[in-house]
């Protein structure tokens, strides 16, 4: 039924500053724009929807809607981040590129089955570039990694802590 991700969409402060980050810095080509003048509920608006294509054909997309307030609150990495897969040799290059461009850049983080670096885009979103390590597919195979039993144990511990 679900074939894959077409796009994820997020609000942005400014479409051009967002384009500079995603197209010029990350290298994701701007592949479409959609100007929205009226919502499906009939509300007049002035919104621009932009799409940035990844190699697999899916997109990251952004809405600039100056006529609609939006709180760009500071996000902790755990609250929201966008993880994009890259080849391993790209991590060091992009880390150096981010630091040279004055972009908040962190990493390289060892997550055992992936290695990652992190940036903040102009909207405050955390962008993770991640590279698979050898053994990644086995590490993410639920038949071998016990993912469900670990989740069940987590839930049981939460219930027990709440009851205490």
C-alpha cells in the first residue's frame, strides 16, 4: 500500500534563505514550487510551497506562509530532526563545509549502526547527515535485534515507575 515517502513538509521563515541552505549548502535541487492563494477550506492565503529532491526521488518541502503566524521555537534534537543518508566519506567534508560556512555543526556521533553529523538550518530545524556502518542491515532487522521486546520492556518500566 505505502510505496515510500513523497515529501515531508515543514514551515520556513523565508523561502530564499531556506533554498540557500537546502540547495546551495546541502545540494538538494529545488525541483518544484507551488503558490497557494486559497486553502481547500476557502481561506485566502499567500503561501509558497517549495520542494527539494533527494536522490531517491523523495523531497523535503517547506511552506512560507507570511500571513499565518507560526512559532519557530527552539527545538531539542530529540524533539524534531530530519535525518538524511549520505555515503560515509561525505561526513567529514560536510562537517568542514558547515563549520567554514558558520553553520552550527556537531558530530561525528557514533550510534553503533550509523555515524552522524548535525546542522541547524535557518529555521532552527536540526538536519542530521547519517552514514550506514557495516552491519547496519542486521542491526535494523527486527528478527535479530529484539526491537519489539525492548519496546515492551520500556513500556513496562514506564508503567512501573508511574505506579510507584
